[in-house]
C-alpha cells in the first residue's frame, strides 16, 4: 500500500467561507493548490483545525470531493459526533479517490474506554480498506493510543500504516520506541509544529502535519529539508 502521502509537509487546511458562512469551495481548492505548488506533499481536510463541527456532513464531503477532483492529494480527517458518521466519512473518502485517512478518536462519549476506542477505530478502518490511514494520537482528547492497541488494530486492518503524534516530545519518543521502531512499515508523523526537529532527528519521523505551514509554507519546508539532512 502506497504511504507516500504521509511523507513530507502536510498542512491541515481550514474551510474558507463566504459572508453567509457557506463554504467557499473555489477558495478551498485554490489554497490547496497553492500549498502543493509551494512543495507541500498533500493537505489534510477536516482534521483538527476546528472547522468540521461547524460544517454539515454534506458540506464536508463536498469539500473532499472538490479537492480530489481538482487533483489535490488529500488526507481526510474522520472526526465526527459518532462512529457511524466517522465511518461514513471514511467510506466517502475512498469512494471519491482521496489519498488517505487521519483516524481521529471518538470524542463525545466513552472517550476513555479502550474498548470503545478500539471499536471506533476498527469501524473507520474497515469502512475504507483501500485507503492508507494514520491514527491521530492526542492526549488532549482524553485518550492515548498505546502500542498494544495500535498493533492489535494493524493486525486486523493492514491499511493502518502510521501514527500521527500530537502529544509533544515525550509522546513522540514513546511512539518511536514502542510503535514505529517495532515495524519498519509503520511511519511516524509529527503533529506539533514546535516538535518537528525532535520528531525528525530523534524519533525518525518522515512527515509533519502542520498548522503554521498554511501561513509560512516555504519556511516549514526549509525546516523539514534541514531535518531530513540531519536525520
């Protein structure tokens, strides 16, 4: 399974809107094209930038559709109010030709239950078995995906190919020591702009999902290039 979409710089883009709060899809596509033209490898749409709870399911899917039809490499975030909706977003992403998934934990109920999170992750991965996926790990969601759960899921869902860590330096170190170093086919992505150096140099990360890269793409790409040389 091709995992190249998770390598290099990947900005998490937001949804531009018109004055009436209707998504401005041409502006969304134009921004994504500009970022890719600058050298970004792909974009994440409806990640954790805060816009997806404000969009309807139909609006989110239309954004994914327009980005993919425009030829933009897209990683689709699966954050949703419940597992069924998250799985539906994953299935739609596969249907329209997105490049990958960023699997976000369940948020609103039983968030601290490993069994509930396992079932949530499994449903999403099963809904789009042809799409490579990374789990988004963030302690700020109230749950941390540890190695045992990750490899249990990967044994059943081979499209789970990576781990995006948002928890900071200590969490990146854990992911490198207990997850990505165990399986050479599992890749590590940095999810915090201030931890790119640590993630690449000390932890073997190969990609970075960036927020500041929306505003300073050239600078972020320069940092990534320097880190890749140092690694």
